[in-house]
């Protein structure tokens, strides 16, 4: 990873879409602080279209879209995207999701995890999720250790689900998608832009192992400072990193992009 200060003018000027994780990337200790919110508004004012890409629930995505100056939210690790069409908030569901019997498979997965890992618990916002199953490991005590997290992932995959670990949750789902496939399908089916345009016109900001698929697909990628702590457990890292953590790091990345674009 290189310092954000090494970002080139050409790279900064290529950005038409800024895609970003939410928890511990935009937020700091679970809160959206003034520096990050101001950065979102500066992106909007500069004409850069911001899309949040999160393992968070569709319910949270609806709130983000209503309250923040953003274009869309790809939520639940790519399962569903929320965006505005003619002033109305519209849902786009990934085409690989088989809705028939989905709730039965969800409940079976939850039972398998909770019966196999005694310390496991669902995230407190599970009620707001459409397709994702989120097990809390780091947002609310008691926290899970690395062995317990690995055990939850193993159980999820053992029943045929995909699983990814964020900074606070273990997300599991049924369907052929992830953050990248969710974004790619949304860009193609809703925005009318192909994969090449997505790669060439976008950048991505993240902080955790579940951001690796985006780091591997989008050449211009950024990490906030807390990614350094997670880097030992990661195979793919962003091209650039900010020294600051969380929302302060996000604001620093935005400052550098906008400054290089104008310079």
C-alpha cells in the first residue's frame, strides 16, 4: 500500500463514481462524524457520484439514501441496491437470488450457527435485512474471537451459504453474488454501464477483509488507516492508504482526490 499523497492527477481525474464501504470506513466507532459527512457533500458538489457498498442491511441502506448526499446503496453484500428513480426510492435485487424458500434456508442457517457456536448471536439489526444473515462479532459485546469467527464462517459455508467477514459482522447469504457482483449488476442493469466503465471510472474505499473483492477488481482503491490492523489477515490490499482511521481517513482520501483533480 502506498501513501495517499502519491495519488496522481490522472488517477484523481478518472473518478466519476466513488464506491465506499460504510462501517469503519465512513463511520468512526459506529457514528458518522462531521468530517466524513462534509466529505460526502464535497463529493456531490464536485459532481462525483457516491455509492455506498456495504454488508449492512437494506433498512440501513434506505436511511443512508434518505439522509446522505449519495447516489445509491448496494446493501447486504450485493443482494439489493437502493436508488432513486423519478424521485422514488427503488429496489434492485440481484438476479441470482431465488426468493422461493429463501426464508426457510435463512432460518436453517441461523439454527445451525447458533447451535454450533455457543457465543454466536445475530446482529441487532437483523430484522431490517431482506436476504442477508448477519452474526455480530465486533459491534456489540460480548465479542467473538478469531477462532469463533472462523467457526461461524465454516458452519455457514457448510450449509451452502457464502460468507464474508467485515469489521463488525459475519455476513452470510444464498446466491451467486458479493460486493463486486452486486455493483457490476447494478451498473449494467440500472445505470447502463458495462464492467469496463465500472473499473475505469470508479474508485473504492474500504477497511476490512470483505472489501478484498473490490480491491481486486477496481484498480484505483483506497484504505482508511484501520486497514493496517487487518492487513495481516488479507491477501488483497488497496493501492493507497490514508494514515487516519475511519471517517477521518475517508475525509483525507476525499480531500486528496479533489485536490489532485483541481491541480
